[in-house]
């Protein structure tokens, strides 16, 4: 149970994570480079535009690395939290939060001017790229400083540098696995399972949607793999069937078990595979149901673009982090709880 002294830091962490997630979703919804790539740009603007495209295509790698770094220090959450409580005593963070919001607003406005209003060659210069990139980096640093002072981050980096390097590697490998499945259909020959799994996903999604819609409002066509409403029907394709999520969580856990096998209890830790597979499977069905609900009641454009593009990897990241936290908190899976730094 949280004590009174620990409650405020916990709320600050909740604020930090909520703000980070909302800002990521806002940025990814407002920046749409792919609609602009077929434009005939001047030669001088193409290289700068290529840099913007590169960052847009690879920003998720940074998210994976951050998640991997967090996972890597979960064995030491107690000493990290003690250090955190010590460092934030008397720390004034409200002003930094205000400055962060100003920088993020400027970054968002600049992003909107550059990308969503139609590409303008006069914005595709080194000056605007540096301004845009600097604004995003400074906003992120200020968000970290809102959570804790720089001395805390430097202390944690020095003390757990090996863990953080392993976590960064884990994030890079996970991103590589994610890209593998995003660019190829059935790279591990799972296509044979697609028909059965898509049908099962369709049934689960239909059961969820029946909690919100009446039967006469729903479209349910198992033969064509279509489900939804008259306002927003969706087709369950290979990518939506759940097989990619199952493959990703399996690959992620395999990499994690390889990197941290000395601290894990075998064969008990192998139970993570069925737990993770079931969790990612039902989460995928919930994601599709939410997609239909959002498209029906709010906006088909938002549901089909921002939500559809980002909900999958966000759900995967949350499940992966929850699984690793579960490992580190249960003696049956690991000896992390008994280790000293």
C-alpha cells in the first residue's frame, strides 16, 4: 500500500505517462508525411524532406528503446524509487511542466504548418528542420525534468548503465521484429492459420460489440470477414487477425528470456508464453471493437488513421511491460526480488 509520502510521486508518474501517451498520439495524428511523398518538390527541399520522413519512419524505435530501458531496471525498482523519493524532496516541477507545454505546443504548431497543411518548400530548409527537431527534443527533456531533477537521471544512468544498454538492445531487437512483421505477410509461414484465427477474432469482437450495439445495428459477415456498423464497417485482414501480435509477443519474450536467462527460473518462466499470447489475442479483439465504436460514434477518419495506426503497438508495449513487471514481482518466475544491486 502506498504511504502518504509515496502517493504524490506515484501521481506524478501517472501524470507523466498520461501526458507522454497523449502527446505521442497527438503528434502521430497531426503529422502525416505519407500523404505528401508523391509531391514534386524542388531538388533543394528533397534532402530535408527525406530527413523528416526518416524520423517519421523511425520514431517508434525511440519508444521501444525507452520501454526496453524501463524493463531493464525493473529488478531494481525499489532502490530506484528510494533514490527518486530522496531526489525530489523540495523539487519544484510545476514551472518546468508549464515550459514543457509551451515547447510542445510550439512543436505541434510547427509540425502542423510543415506537414498537415500541404508541404511548402520554404519550410523544407535546414533552419526549419533544426527548429522542429530542437523543439521536440527540448520538450521531451523538459518532460523528464518535470518528473525528476537531472541529478536523478544522471545517477540512474551511471548506476544501471549495463542494464540500460541491455534494455536498449532489447528495444532495438523488438523494433526489428516489429518491422519484420509489418513489411512481410507471414514471414514465419503463419498464413495457413490465418483463416481460423481471423474467424475466432471476428467472433470475439462480435461478442464485445454486442455489449454496445443492438443486433440489428451490427454487420456480421463471417464469410467475408467483415464486422462493424452501417456507419463504420471493417474487414478483418491478416494483419488484424491477431497472428502478428502473437508472433511479436512470442519473439519479444524469446529475446527477453535469452538476455536475462541467468536471473529467471526455468521452466516456470515459460508460462509467460501462453499468458502473453492470450493477453495479446484478447487485446487485439478489444482494439478492433474500439475501432468500430470510435468510427461509429466519433470519427471514421480518426479511427481509420491515428487509432488504427497506433493502438496496436501501444497495446503491445503495455502488455510487454506488464509481463516483465509480473516476472520481476513473482518469485516463481525469477530471483530478481532477492538480488542486490
